[in-house]
C-alpha cells in the first residue's frame, strides 16, 4: 500500500535535526517530531518503523503522506499506532491512529487488494489525508477523556484522498482470550461502499 521512503531519516528528525534530507521540508520534519512526541507521551515507545511515503512523494502534492509506526503493550496485547503527516493548502497537518482503527486499516487493505484495487487506489481509499485526527483507541475502548470516555467502544471518522472512512469498534469479551469487533466502512469515489468486518482476538 505504501513504499518505504527514507531509511535512517526518522531518528535524526526526532532528535531535532530538520535538515536531514532534501526530500523532507523542515516544516514536515517539525510536524513529524511534534506528532511523534505525542506517541511517546502515550507510551508508544516500542518497534518504531522507518519513515515511509505514500502517494506521489512530492512535497507539494496533496496525495503525499509521510508515515511511521510505533507500538505499546496494552493489557490484552500489542497496540500499534501510525502517524501520518500531509501538506494541505500550504500547511502540514497530522493524523495519529492506533488500536482498532489501525488494525481495521491493515485488514481492509488486504480485502481491497483481493478485490484487485491498485496500491494507489487502496492508499486513496484508506489512509487519512487533509485530516487532523487523534484516534488513540485501545482494546478496552476509547480512553481519551478529551473526547468523552466511552468504555468498550471506539468511534473514528476521517477523510481520505478518495472519500471517507468510518470505524466503530466494540469490545465484546474483555480480558485475555476475549475479543472485539470492528465495523470499517469505506466510501471512496467511483467505488462501491464497502463495510469490512474485523474480529480482533486477544
């Protein structure tokens, strides 16, 4: 769905070096660093990936997103989060997605690939763009008090290059050996509306 972009670039950006690559503007590096600090503050400190790029890769194209991942250990299992930084109307914005929504994105990209969508079509259908989104969902439900704590459920909606994604997660059986379900709705231009159901086992 995406191509690896800049190996070895993320660590210097996080450490404060904005002049790490002629392909990464200093404003993009600053947005990446700020978003990554929030991951660390929320204990996503394990298994950081390298920086990757989706879309055309141009600093000036609206379809270009710079992304990286981190992981933390929740009570029932690993929680993977990804940060996405995009340029829109001259400014960089970020989206941070974890837990159930990120799991659904991973499963949905396989479903769309099986339905013969191309990697650019999959990225345009699933990845956030032109969005400021903080989806810090966990396997126990929405733990973000600023959005109103909702134990046992996580809701997220965001724009993509081709349309809109809506994700709803419900914890069905809590604890080890329990499970939850994600209903992931993909609405993309020139594509049928797709509802993808994912069961997450702990």
